[in-house]
């Protein structure tokens, strides 16, 4: 059989799928993926080295992640029964669609947002139902939710703060969804540590609310750890769908230890928040650049000239940021992750040079 004839076996939904564009090129200054620019502390790395024997790596990991869940429950003041662990929160997004959607159902989300919602949906035969954001990148709840019902919307995802626009949507508008939508509401709080705003207090009152968090933006992107907080009924159904050993032993260990030493992360976040303000001011002072307000560890900005050209020129100088031209509302928009003071200086100095060229 010719390998070119293999396509006849591939499902329509797989054939039609466009892959997530994760640039994995190494650039001297990588400010494209919203990671923490600081590597794990020497203390944490030491713990990792010393733990390797204790972890019994010839054995399967703890399928229920007891230790990590215990640490999280303590920090979040919630019961372990309210928690599910994921191989990154991406995996949990997929599991939620598997639990709540049949092929042909829809998932709603403000648009533009995190592209994985619609990529994962399409892979499962679930249709995206985008809700256009207003000119301030804010979400406006519909007058009534009949249309959502008619369109078979089963889940609405709010990236809070929103990636890639950077802002948190008006809490009042999300509240209208909580009060009126007869379906599942997901608050994806991947950037919670930078926004320090959350819907966690609403979980008791709204059992159809699910929160997602991640350790990827605060230092452990390479370990792939995310978690969900929800009603125990929802958690138990996710657990049936979840593969039993989805989170490996080393990641469970590192996540627990990162949380045990969280003051290091808090110091880094405080520094990054100061850097975000500095970067924002510098972007505002750069001619031809308009930054949008951010509650996250990145800033979206509009360029007066061609965005792709600027993106390429920065890359040729070793500075990689994210180009978002794939979306009609983000023409000539670029997104930069807040880095260390040195990285931000480099980015700004190249940017000012390139914009005026
Ligand atoms: C980065 C990101 C995620 C994915 O996080 P992982 O835990 O690394 O899978 C989820 N949601 C949003 C909005 C993100 O930006």
C-alpha cells in the first residue's frame, strides 16, 4: 500500500483539523509562550535529584495524586474530592468536552481567545460557537440564552484573564451567564497568579461551574501539570473518562514541592508584575505601537506597520514573540510574554530600532 493512500482511513474531522501552532524554535530571548522566565530554584532542583530513588520510577504513579491533591486542598481551602489533576490543563479541557458533549454539540467561548478550545472541540466532532468580543476585548452576555440552547451549546469556556488579549472580562457579564445559562461554565484561570482574580468563591453556589488552573505559567511548563476544581459529581465523571496514570510521578512530586515552596513563585510573580508595568509604559511610548491593558504575564499590542514583518525582524535579532495574524480581529497584533528585566530590555531596544526602520 502506498502511504499516499492512507488518507482514506483518516476521519473527516482529523483531515479538517489545523494543528496548534506551537513554535518550538530556540531563540536567545524566548517571549512567545507565556512561560515563567525563571528556571526552578536550586532548592527545588535539589529536591528533584534527591527524590529520584524514593519515587520508584519502575512503578506506576499514584493514579489519584493524593499528595499533590492534599497540598492543593490546603492551599485552596477545598476538599480533595473537588479536585482533578491533568497533564496540563489542556488535557482537562479535552476531558470536559468528552464528559459533557456529544458529536454535533457545541462549545461557546468569547472570541478571540485560546485557540485550543476550538482545536480540541473539532478533534472530538464538537462545533465551536464563538461569541465576538467588543472593541475593549470585553465579553457581553446575551439578552437571553434560548439561542445557545437551540444551538446545542453544552459548555462555555472563559479564559480569565483572556489569552491572547490579556484582560479579565467584566465579572458582571460572567455573572449573568452563571445566573441564566443551563449548562456547564468553565473559568480557565491559567493566569490566576498574575490577575489574582478568581471565581473560586462561586463554586458552592453554582455546581455547574468548573475552574481550571495550571502550573505552566508559573514555572513548571515542562512538567505539564494542571488541575480542575469542581463539584464532586463532576469530578467523579471526569475520573471515569481520564486515563488512570495521566500525571507521571515526577510531575506530581515537582508540583507538590513547588507549591510547598510557593513564596519563591510569589516573589517571581511580584517582579514580573512590576516588569509588566514597565514594559507597558515602554510600549506606549513607542511610536506605531499600541499595547492593550493586561492582567496576565503577557501583553498584546497592535502595530501600525505590518505585524509579520516586525515579528520576523525581531526573530532575526534573536527575540521570539507570538504572531497572531491567523485571527481576523488580530491583524497586525503581536503578543509578548513578560520576561526577566534583561530580556525585556533587549526586546524593547530591538523593537524601537525595528519599528523606526
Ligand atoms: C497556557 C494556557 C492553558 C494551558 O495550560 P497547560 O496547563 O500548559 O496545558 C490553558 N488555558 C489558557 C488560556 C492558556 O493560556
